[in-house]
C-alpha cells in the first residue's frame, strides 16, 4: 500500500497553484512551493510515479547512476551509488519522497481541461474544477509514443508494439522482430530480445553514441564534471534541434562498457538504415546508414576529446580505444522470408496537451515557452528536454530548473493583479 494513504483528501476549489503530474518534476516543484509557503495542490491521473509504474518495460533501469538520483531536499543514500535504479526502486523512491514531505496530492484525478478565465486558470478534472492563479505542467514529454505514418503500410498480420506495450520478450510474438529506432530504447530492447534468442533487425536513423564508462568513470560523471550537463538553453546555438536530439545509446548497467551498433551486430542483429516504407511485403530503408553512423562517430569523438582535457588534468587512466561503427549495405527486409511477425516502434515519444484549451502550442504541438515559462502569464512547464539546461530531462536535473521556476512563479503571485481600466 502506498505511504500516501494517510494524507487528507483535497477537494476542488480556489487555490493559488495547481501542479499537474506527480512524477519527479511535479513532486520537486511541490516541495519547493511548500518551503515557500505557497498554497498548492498536485493533481495526478493515476498514482505517484504513474508513468514509471505503468508505462515502462520490466527490465528498464535509469540511464543515470544512483549517486545522481536526487530531488530537492532528498538524495540517494543507499549502498550501491554506482548502480542504476530499476523502475520499481525509482517508484518507491518517489513514493517515499512524496510521503515524507506530506505532498498535497490528489490521485486518480484526470485533468480534462485547462483554460484561462480572466486572471485565473480553470482546471477541470474528473474530481471537480479548480480555480488557480498559476498552473505548472509537470506531465513530462513522453505521454504518447511517436509512430510514423508508414506504420499503416504494414500487413495486418504483423503485430505492432510501442515501448508502452512491450514488457519483456514474452510479450512479443514468436518470429523475427524489426525494431525501428536506435536510441537508448531501441538498443536496449534489441539487446534483450537477442539474449532471448530472437532474430532482430534494427532500423537506424540519427543517433547519439557514447560509452557507458570512460577513463575509469561513468560517462555522466565526466559530462557533469566538464559542465556539459549544466549548459543553459540560452547558450545552445540551435535550441530547437537540441531539444529534438535522440537519447544517447546507453543502458543502465556496468556490465557493458558500451552498448552500440557494433555490439548488437556481433550478437547477430541485422543493422539497417532509417525505415522508409513497406512495398510488396518488403521493408525499404533509406540507404543513409553509413552517413548516420559516421556522424554519430564524429560527435562522440568530439565529446570524448572535450572530456579528455579535463580527464588529463585529473590524472584519470588512459582511454580504451573505441572502434568506429562497422557498416554494411542496407538490406531489403522481406517480412515473409525473414518470418518477421512483430515491429516495435522505438521512434520516440511526444507530449499530450489535448486537454489544454489555450493557444500555447506551435504548429508541431509543442508548448511555446522560454525556459519553462509558457506563453501565457502564470503557466509553467517542467521536465522537458533541454528546458533550461542540458540535464533538464534527467531526474538529477530537475532541482535547479524547479528552483528557478518556483522563484519566477512566486514573483508572479506576489505581483499585484493588473486589471483593465
């Protein structure tokens, strides 16, 4: 049973701030608002850490080492700082955090509409309507899988899954598997299915390659040590592109120094280029695999060169050589000949703002915001990629972002309401 069961039930009504979402971002801003004495409520459609509990596969672990797992007023203090937290352990961490700070959470409360009415926000939910001066959107960037239109070209007999559907190799029908997408999710699922003895083809587009460990330390240690994670969004040359970059090819495990295309190829996977279309029972790929891999290799070497400058000063051990990606010609995949019975779309995620009854989205359905301050006074967002810093989408990155958003929000609340004359 959740430790939150003792918290008194909140009822809808007028309040200063409504926070939507009780994941790590919503809990972080709630803690900071509480320490500032701001009256607020956190509305959660399911239970605390709902996405982690209900929408992740069984073996998933965080990409960040345990020593980086922290939220405002709380940090990991277990006996495995260099390990990687499972989704079950993370859910418990967040549940304990919410209970210890007595977070004002209403669970099982689905938000169906948010709209601006005069100087306040009307938040309509399955448990009544709230009226708030400010709203914080902490629902994350991964509310729904992003599946290309070409998925409709697949034969009806082919099972199509997304990372929301996949739980383990047992959840995939017998036969060959085509995984589309070669970021962290695609590689992890491919590796797990290969371990289960499945035939796997991986369709690969743009990707970010890096080792798990480098010069004696976790790669995230070096990225933090070198200031990469703290780079602010205002210092990124192409912020729109930066926010679209795929997650790095990593897995939360110290067993593999690097999880990459070479590793999967050595294990028997077929590596193909970007998925283009299905024609006459054949999957056609882009033919750009070589270019995509060469670009990923080049960017990785630039990153490692930057790290080397700091690692050399620190007297770190010498680096092990990392081979360039080995590329073959793009195959043409016959679904029938290769007995492919399942396609897994590891093609990224998108936020769902269908309940926002306001003109705050761009033509691609993304929020118009400046570092989390949305294009509507009193409306904020947390937990998006590169929102205020490169670390914004990671759990350890939410504290700095949440503090700045809380500061801005408190300033907004204490500013006298300007009324039209």
